[in-house]
C-alpha cells in the first residue's frame, strides 16, 4: 500500500480544514460531557440511592451502537453538527460520570470533616477541597473521553459530517488508499496531541502533587 504524496500536497488545505472540524466536534462533545457529568456525579456521590440509577443509565446509553444513535437523532436535529455533538456527548458520559464519582469517593472523609470543622460551607468544600483532590481521577476520565471522541467522530460521516472520516469514505469509494492513510495518521496524531495537552493541564492544576513528588 503506497502513499501518493503529491495528492497530500495538493489537498493540504482540505486536510487542515477536516482536521480542525474533527477536533472541534470531539472537544465540543467532551466539553458538554463534562458540564453534564459534574452535577450528576455530585448527585450520585451525595445521594446514594440515585448512584446506581445514574451510572446504570450511562452504561445503557453507551451500549447503543454509534450509527444507531446518530440515526435516532436525525428526526430531532437533522443532518447537522448538532447531531454529531449530541451523539458523542452521550458516549462521553459513561466515562466522565463514573470517573468523577470515583474521584469524589476517593477524597478522605477526614479532609472533608476538617473543612467542615473550620466552618467551610458545603458548596465551598466541594469546589475548593473535594473537586481539587478528585481532579487526577476526573482528568483521567477526561483524557479517555477525549481520545474516544476523536476516534468516534469519523462515524458521523454516515450523516454527512465526520471530519477526517470523510477521507475514509472517499478513499474506500475510489479504491484509493492515500486519503484513508492520511485520515488514520491525522486521527492518531490528534488523539496523541490532545492527550498530551490534557496531561500538561493536569500538571498545572495539581501543584501539590509536584511538591509532594
């Protein structure tokens, strides 16, 4: 399987545009996944009877095939980027919700009791004590969700979106491997770079771990 380098040179602008579109779809889904999962995780952590229901619901949604969920959304949001983002957001929830709950569970009870003894209100304790201490576990979930979303964006090609996934369709239809190879390489690079950036963000946001090390 050979690569037609001249084709890549002639389509640099298209490759750049598709890469940006691919990244935007994935990161938008992760962003909304985080916004949804954080309050749900707090509820699951604080109200134990709802814990199993919320985690179970996210697991059930994750079992829906990706193509099927895009098709189910078509009557609601049509052949738009919104359909792609909603579908991807649903898949991020199973990882983000579970990791956030586990992160909050990992905060030592004595630490929360100390904050309470100092007169810290519950909301402030959550924001300034529990979330920071749970951040490494939460960020692990964000990293997994990000890589997963980047890989799943291509499936949206079947509804007219899909970012780099359009290269796969184009290459298969024309029996021309160069677009497929370019799409695979760029998707992998996006995942690696995004994961590295999130590791850097976690490093900046957890200075106490550096001091302890």
